C-alpha cells in the first residue's frame, strides 16, 4: 500500500517461540521443526529467526499429521482418507481476504486439472473468528462445492497452520502422500505462492510465474522440485494469540518511500512519542473513524469493515503491518511539500497510537469513551442532483484477470452553458470500481477535458460560493472506467451527479493537462529495461490564476512525479512530490488554500518511469514503450485545477501555453515537437473508433436525467 518500486518479496515473520493451540500438539510441532532446530544447541537468535522465515522452511522434512480438520459437513477430515493419492496440496484461505478470493477460480481449475492425476487439493481456513457457516457461504459464493479433487476444511485452533509454519493465506504446501503416509508423516516438497498473477496492489492478465504448477509437474515426473520455496502475498492468518513478528526479509509493494520513512524516523528521534497505555474506544476509534471507515465499511471498496471494536481487533495484525509499512491509509504525497485538504495520511501521533494499541494486545477500554458512530450519507453526498449522467449500459465485471480500461460514450449534448456548483462520481458497485473519469469534448475542439473523477476514498467536489465550473454548450461526454475483479462476477452502472450553481459565479474553475508533447507524439520512448527514465512537461501562465488541485497520471511503469513552480523572479517551489507513484491509487491532491500563481510563472512536471525487471507491475521489461491509452503503454500527464476571474474569458489555451520543459539529470535533449495534433487522433480512438472488445459498436443510448422532471 511501498524509494519506490522495489522487488516484491514478502517473507513470513515469526515470534521467538511459536505458540501452539493445544498442549497435545506440542510433540507434533517439535517433530515438524526439530530438523532445523537441532543444528545448534541452543540456536543463535538470528539464526533461529532466519530458519523460521526461510522461503523453503521445512521442505524435505516430515510434517506431523497430528491435527484435526473439520469439513463443511461438520465431520472430521482425516488425511487417511487420501491414501492412494500421489500428493495433497494444502492452500490456506480466508473468507474475506481480497487477494485470496481472487485466487478462488484459479484453485478450482487447478483441482479439476490435477484430480485425474492423483492430486488432492484441501483449502484450509485457520482464521480463529471465521465459523463453518461463514465458510459454507464463502464456498457457495465462489463455487467451491462439488469440485472434483477439492475439499474445504476448518483448522480449529490454527493447529495445522502452526505445524506447517504458515503465516498467510494464499500459501500452498505440496505434501508427498507416498512417503510414510500411513504413519501420519508426510514430506513437504514445495511451499509458497500459487502464481504471481495477483499482488497487493498489482495484477496481471496472466501470471508470469506458476511455481505451484511447476512443482506439481516436477513431482509427478519424478524429478526433484526445482524451486522449492517462493514468497507469498496474502492476509495474515488470524491466530488465537498475537505474535511478535521478526523483521521482514524484503520490502512489499508500495510501502513508504525510504526518503519519507527517514524523515519520519528523524522526527521521532528528535521528539520521541510515548503514548502510554491506549484503548480502542478512547484512542483508536477516533483515528479509525477519520482515516479508515470511508472505505472500510459495508458495500465499499475495502474488503472488510472497521466499524466496531470486534472488527478492528480481528484485523489487528494486518493493521499493524500496513500502518508500519505506510501502505494504509493510501496517501502518496511527500509530507515535506505542500498542504492538502484531503490528506489521508496518519500523523506521527496517530501512527504511534495504532502501533501501541496492537502491541498492547488491543485493549478495548470503556465503550463510554468512544465517539459517536460516524454517519455516512446514503446516496449522493452533494445533495439532490439537478442533473444525473449515467453509463449507457450495465458493465459485467469478470471474476478474475485484468480488465482493460472501458470507455462508454453518452448520447447526450448540453444545450446551454451550465455552471456546476458541486459534482460527484458515484460507482454503481464500489467493490469493483477502481476509478471513474468523466470527460467532455466540445464541437470543433476535440481535446478531451476532465470533468470529474472517483477513486476509493475520494470525496465529491463542491466549489466555494462564487466559484463554479462551466460546462459549455455542445459538450458531449464519455466515461472512462477502471474495474478490479474480486473473484466473483459483478455488475456496474456508474453515474455522475451535478448540482448547478444557484447564483451567478465570479470565478471559474478549470482543469487542464500538462502533458509531455514529445511522448504524446511518440518522438521519445522509454527504453527496454531502463529503471529510472525521466520525462518532463511544462506550461507557462499568461494570466494570474489560483491553483487548487493537482493529479499526476501515468500507467504501470510510472515511478515518481513532481510539480515545480517557478515564479517570474526565478524562485522555485515544489508544489507536490509523489516519490512512489501508485497506479492503483490515482489521487487528486486538493490544496488546503488556493495558491496564487502570477502571470509569467511556469509549472514543470518531472516524472520517472521504471521499465526494468525490478518493477513488479511491468507488463514487459523488454518493450520500448511510448504513448498510448492502454495500461501496457504509457502516459505522462500532470493535471492541474485552477480558478480565474470570470471576466477572463477563454479556454485553458488562453490562460497558459506549452513551453519547453527544463532538462533533468539523465535526460537527453528533447526532439523538436510538432504543433499538437494528437488530441484528434486520441479522441477518434476514444469515441469514434472504440475497440469492440471494450465497448460495443452499438451501445444503448442514455439521456442524462434531471432528478426533478419538472425542471
């Protein structure tokens, strides 16, 4: 949620003494771990931690079968019933782990494929608070019942998870059923990921690595498994007792950039924060309400709710991990530059309180100390819209894979100038809508213009009294939709609501792009394998404006993005720095106060792209990449939102002009660009020549509706 993109490696973390859930399995745990604990008497502390966090821990050693599993029919499952099978694949799951649920269709297909070859899959739920009823609903929802070669089982007291040294959901363990099986001892041949299709904040249409399948093929062919252990990305297993985890052996996707982490560490060293005893109701609930519950509540994009103490306590392990890593709340602006009204980041004190609460075993405290529950508006947060613009048809979101951007033109034309006081993009199904952008275009001016967007956690736009956004006569619209499958088929029909200004405005708000003309015209490209390729763009203002917001936009190779203001006297100010750009969280950064920008000032945008193997999002490190609207291509646009007095007429081209950007270290001299004509071609692709795979050629039309038919 992790400067910048780094090789994605997540390894398990364990406490110094592994707790077991019942005394009767202590001997079994000793058998499972003795092979790697007897090397030294006693083992050195660091060596002990390294052994327990090794990716291939326990591979080749016998795993004790002294545990009990319960099937969905409430009957015990004994591994004796798998006698005659060649191997058993155990996969740890949870009912509401988002990355885990994405793998449910994959596991069903693997079980069907390998059942005729003597392989049994057992999906094991070791989460303490998840009941058999929860598991039955989950199995029905994801089609796990009646699949040949697949069983779903409960691990009471997380005994199997402890014995297997499992840390996360999505971990697969291949057990050789042909060795010592009658004596309840089997040997682990592989442990690790299913494949690499899904990461915490990235996904691929198809996996590049399939280590579980590779291990099965090696095993069935009688070969030694060539890759015996791989990293796992999933949710922490919810055990009966909290674990003090050792440090990771590698970074996770999109953790806090090192330069920001260093600044926070420096500040904490100068002013240590001693929070003392904390409780949920008095100390934690206000933070969770303010920074988490917008997304973490029912029917929103987050995979689980954090509305109650019980829910927060259940997820305390993951809360500690994502807060410690800086993955959550999702906010990517460098705190050293700018002040933003929609800043979701934790203050140092808030961070210290959350970490202390988990470390103190999540005490509840007195419910009377808790703030009143936060209320959320049902329906439109801007009030009753005067105008509603809908997608022209319902979009079916598949259960898995990567969905390309989908664009839907709307068959409606604005008949007169309209002034927007408030505007809100509203997902039809927040669980799968990653972002919405509604563009408009004008007759004779084919450049798409940003009107409004939505990303999880973002709020609606309401402009101050006297300020409004003009929607010109003749405007036509198209939706750009980005969906993220969640492991089951969903439907979406998103919409945009508009509240019109009731009094004549005195200032107009305008959104304009600062795009790389050289990249747009394909005069430059990002070289194969380049880890830090710079691209720049710039504009110079012809008139005074007030800046109110910024939004960087790149695709999967985007690495960092910075806005630099240079005033007429040559003084430079960094307006916004995003040192770890995350395509999964495209935020609009709204300034706390309007920033005056005098005529003659310029804004330079500086971005870097990572086209190397070390970028876990990279679709193809061997490709030379240039401008395009698909995510395997690239863009470099620094959107800005500003206001001007209403007596300054004209479009953004009258307010500012493109200028040659300043070169940055590592950047080659820019080729001479042509006058910009790329918008017409882009518009043709977006509206006139839509790919039939993403938008039907004859989509049903939808006319925007006014909420009051009499208006």
